[in-house]
């Protein structure tokens, strides 16, 4: 009896709350009506968010709003409106939405979820240090090719057998940024590095960035953290931050050592000391911020490249005729006597077209979630204060009005009649504006050099008894292909 009364009271209170907290959609971009009180929320239980947002765009256009629970979300499904919001009106729209599952987990720390002064100073400092490392210049290729060499050696043990290269690839890619950020390198079989890779990748697949739970405050915490994987992710985050604390303390001990190395953590601690000596007690350069910042940078440096390369290798297996064209271009322009350089790409339009098509089809970061701190307008429509702005990058990359046949993997769509590369404003794998991916230039270098290095040495095939790998994906923060195995056959190249 009492339980029934309690349940009735709870339901009534929830209904009263929902009725009195309905979003004000006056003057906002038009969109679907949906159900009373909750709008189109339950559609997200039937399909993933990127497909849902793209489907609505077919009917309501590239700029629309949709009610999801007690929120009216604005969705951008074109490069024009994405650039208008995130670049031309970037001062207003380059903020993070509050209330998402990710914002709850990250709490505004680091750089990915930070705001205002913390974000501005962290981004400015990070870009400055990365440029000192040669990011975007030829010198960073030394870091990349050193790890590529070790990766090629590791793959030698896997020739002629079914091989899931996901872990070895992630290890090599993480080692590149690990050296830049912390000044260390790990052996391919190092257990600590294996744990870090698993920890970071598991965190990215815990929750779908635009999914159902983001719009249900009551269920958000419960729905996310009752998952068995959530407890492991939570433990890993705590363990990872403790590990970074140990690294910070080691760096502090050696901060005045003239023989110490040059890495991101040392530069951060030097800036921390400088600001404290100047009496800046409100400095954002704290040990806690450094832990979260390094954690964010590792995720950026790892997952973007690894996911891109896994899509690359998947399509090499699925399309042997494309693999042959890539190798022919490689043989003419690079050969097999040396490792590739990023400069080689300017003579390789088909390879550039292939990578661009991977960026389009794979849409590594499918959604860009932004917010606006004050009421404003976009395209003449009213955008209320603290509206969630969803940039559906996957929807742009799969828009039939632009591509005709987006479901087909076809590098030739980016080549003109003379076989030269066509640049497209509609391919935005790293988003746009000041919130775009910090690791873009490094990811492009790593993707080209690892792809070419592997093609120099191996042919990619389907292992005996295995089916052709699927293009189905797992939708989290990033869009990951399902796990697959490859059969590597050596080309007897001289590189590596």
C-alpha cells in the first residue's frame, strides 16, 4: 500500500516537474513535434544518435531543433552552418554543453571539457609546446618513423596468420605522444602501456556522446554506471590519474636537473613555478589540471589516429583493387628502400583521395557537441541561453544531396578528370573552429606514414575461414569499426 502511494507521488512529481520545465522553443529553428513532454526522446532507444539526427535533417533541413526530454537541441547537418556557428560565431558557440554524461565525468577539467580561462590558457600553452616539438613540421616525423619502425618489426611475427593489429597499432601510436608528453618510451610488450591503452579506449566507448542518457537527468547516472564496464572504467580513471600523479612528482624532483629531457610535463611545471613566483595564486597551472590535461591529450593522440588507421586497413581488405592502386602509386613515388615522409603525399593524389574517403566514410569523431552561454541567433533563429548545439559531422559526410552514394567507399569521388585531388569543404573529420581536434596535424602525419609503411611491406588479405570484415561500427565518443583480423603477406620490401 505505502509503496503504491510512494510510486504515485513520485510519478506525479515527475509529471509536474516535466510540465513546468518544458523548453521554450519560440523563434527557434523548426523541427519535429514529437510526443508531449518528452518530444522525440524515445527515438534514441531505437537508433543511434548520428543516424537519428541525419534522418531528421532529410525532412527538416540542415539546421533544425528537436525536443529530447526537457531539452530543445539545435542540430547542424551541413558544413555551411557548422562553419557559421563554430567559426564565424565561434565566440558564442565554442563552448561545451553542461549536463551531458561526459561533462559529469570530466567536470570541466583538462582541455576537452574545460571552459573560459581554463580552456583558453590550457589550449594556448599546449599549442605553444607542441609547436616547440615540431608539430606540423618535418621534425615530428622522427618520432613517428621511430615508432613505425618498431611496429613493422612487431608485425613480422604475425605474417601468415590471422592478426588483429588493433593493440600493437595502439601501442605504437600512444608511444609517439607518450614520449612528447612525458619523455618516456615503452617496449611493445610493456604491461603498463597495455593497461594505459585499454584504459583510454574503454573510457571512449562507455557512453554514446549524443545518445539517450544525455537527455534524462534522472536516469543519466544510473543508466551509465550500472553497466559492468562502468566500474572498470571508473577504477581505471582513478588508477590512471594516480599514475600521472607519480609522473608529476618524478618530474618535480628533476625539474632543476640540467640533464633532464624536454617534454610537455616539464614545460607545464616550469610555467606553474613561474606564475607562482609572480604571485599568481589563481593560476590554472595546478597539478590537478595537469593530470586531466595529460589524460585528454593522450586520448586525442591515441584514438583519432588508431581509429583512422583501422578504417584504412579495413578498406584495404575489403577492396583489393584499391589496395593495388595505392601500392602502384607508392612504388612510383616512394619505392621500398626507405620509410615514407609526409612530404611524399603531395605527389600521391590517389593516396590522398583514399585517406580523405576514409575520413568521410569513417567519420572518426561523428558529433561535435557545443553550447552557448548567452541567448543569441543563428541563421535568423533564436538560440536560447545554454542550448546544446549538435554538429552532426557524420550526417554531413553521409548526406546524399552532397555525395550521391555515401554508402559506397569510392576514393575516386575526390579526383578530377586529370587524376588530381579535389579538396572538399564537406569533409570535416576534425571539426572546425577553435574547438577542433588539437591532434589534427599529428594524426594526418601518422595516418599517411603508417599506411604507406605497412603497404610497402605487406599485402592485406582475408584470413582463411574468415568473412569479409563488416563496415558496421560502435558509436561512442568516436566511431570505431568492429574488431577484425587481417592476413599479412610480406612483399619482401627493404624498409623497416
